[in-house]
C-alpha cells in the first residue's frame, strides 16, 4: 500500500487528467523527482503573484503582445476555475516590459522578485534567458519561457524551463523547405546575438551535409535604423550566387527579428534581392510590424517564416478562436504556449498548496509531462525544454479577395519524417509580379 504522501502526488495528477479531459502517456520527469508531497494541512490562500516578462516595446513587440494576450486570457480562465473548484487562492498577474533586450529583462526580473514573485512566464529570447540565468538560479525563481529556443540554454537542473523545442528543429524545417524548393545557395543576414549565432552555425552545418552552399553571415546590430551598407553587401552575395547557380536556386536567409521590415524596404532598390526568396524564423512569423511596414515587399519575395506548430486539437481551435476574436489577429503558437503555462502553474499550486521556487521547480515539469493544452502536449525533456515539435511555415501572401497582403499558413514540417506538407498546394515565388513602389 502506497504511503500518504505518494498518494497525494498520484491524486493530484489524476485530478489534472480529469480536468483536462485528455489521457496522454506519462513521460519521465526531466527534473529531480518529488519524493515527498506537501506536508501538513497548509492551504494556499489569497492572491498568488505570477510574473510576466514580455516585450511590450522594441523589435519583439509583436511577440510580446501575443505572450501578454495568452497570459491574460489564461489568468481569467484559471481564476474562474479556481473559484468554482473551491480553491482558496487566485492568480495575480504582474507584468513587466523587458524592452526586447537582455538588460531590460534583468531589470524587470529584479523588480518582480522584489514584489515576491517566485515564478515568471517569459522572457522571449535565448539571449534574454541567458542574461537572467544566474539571477534566477541564485534566487530560486522559476523562469518559464514560451519561446526561447537557443541550444546553448539546454541545461539540466537549473531554474530555466523552456516550453518551445530547441532550434535544431526550426533549422531542420528551414533546410528541408529550401531544399525541396530547389534552393542550393543561401546568402545569410544575421542579427548579432547568442541564439542567432547558434542557429546560423547549426543551419550551415546541416545545409552543407545536405549538399547546399551558403555564405558567411552578414552580421548586424538590431538597434540600428539604417542597414544600407549591409543590404548592399547582401546584394553582392546574391548577385554572385545567381551568376553561379541561377536565380531559381538562390535564396536569402534572414536570421533576425522585426527589423526585417527595414531590410526589405532598403532591398527593394536591388533587383537581384527582389528576384529571390527570403526565408526567416519565428522572430518574424505573423509579425504585424512586418505586415504593416513591408507587407507588399514581403509578399513579393514570399518571406516564408518557420514557427513552432501547435497540435490542431479541439482545445487549440477553441483558444485560437477566442484569442483572435479578442485581439483581432491570428494568435501565434507562443501565445498559446503562454496560455498553457498559466494553467500548468495553477495545477502545480493546487497539487502542492505551496508557493516557492524550489517546490514549483519540482512540480511544474511533473504537471507539464501530463498536460495537453492549447499548444498540444507540453512534455519537457531532461534539460527542461519542450521534448519535441513540428513547425508551421507562414508566408505573406496577397489576399485574392481584398488585394491586401496577409499572413497565410502555407505548409508544415514534420520532425518525425523530415517532410513538408503543403496546405493549399505548392506556392511559387511570384517573381513576375509588379514590384511595389513607394
């Protein structure tokens, strides 16, 4: 017969399974297993502060908006559930603007910790997470990033939990998409930063193994407002590539964020740059900034962007529909991940009736490994990162009815089969369209 403490853990997991309504296989926990349950008759009461680090300003503001929207909706849903289920606590969301920078994220985290926060949703990027690691570990603050994917932060037994798969999957999706499109040479523009550096190195190694060639990356500072020199250099690389391989086999890989809108506007005066496909990453996928400031230009070069793909379930459709109705834009997967993270925190608190970093570090992965939410199964691996993930490919296309550019899901990539599935048939580069002016 199991002891009382072990029974409490099992009972908590059963409750979660019943509430979610989905039975999934139980994966091995990636963090130290809880060997004892909550002790004594302690009951959690009052408002429990949940920190949020989101990029409300700066080049990640679109992603920050999605994160904030997901958290806000989840907090409302969770608190309704907590009240209805007889819990004596609710969640209080404390949000800080990390200004899209590592230093801004650290200042914001310090402010949240001063307010008693023990668990934080965010920040968005690997460079931000890396800058917070020492502070989070030393102060036992659990960081739950919905979108950090850099391989260098795949570290076991720390206070960082990342609910998106590492970028080897994203780079694999880009490589397969480009190869299947007939691309054999890639000119690379890359923002300076830890994760972009890692992504470029991994991609180039993979691309070379596949038989493709690529340029050394043209590196730039995201805070700059003028990229004319770098764009001119990129044009030279593309011209050389076209001479050697032909225009149909050349593409631009843009490893960066929403400053891509500036690059596209500066690139429109270079026929070579506007004659090839540009591909980018999740820092640009579904960006309202890119759509508003360079939508027609992006549509001209297709601008496919890879984005971690949520599982298309009834839960996904429900939350996606609600978020779109509330915000007016189709929600990013990372907004759905943030939504799920709030629920995972709540279930961990229900199980333990304790609010402190070490306890949450033990129980959040246990809950995550049995949770199936808006983004799909949230199981974590031994490093505390999402254990697997397929990728969707979004592009800016001209809407046939309105004549306006719009983000459209054009394909998906399967990690299991390393294959591309098209949504409405293969999309070609619209090189014969009229180049937008002005």
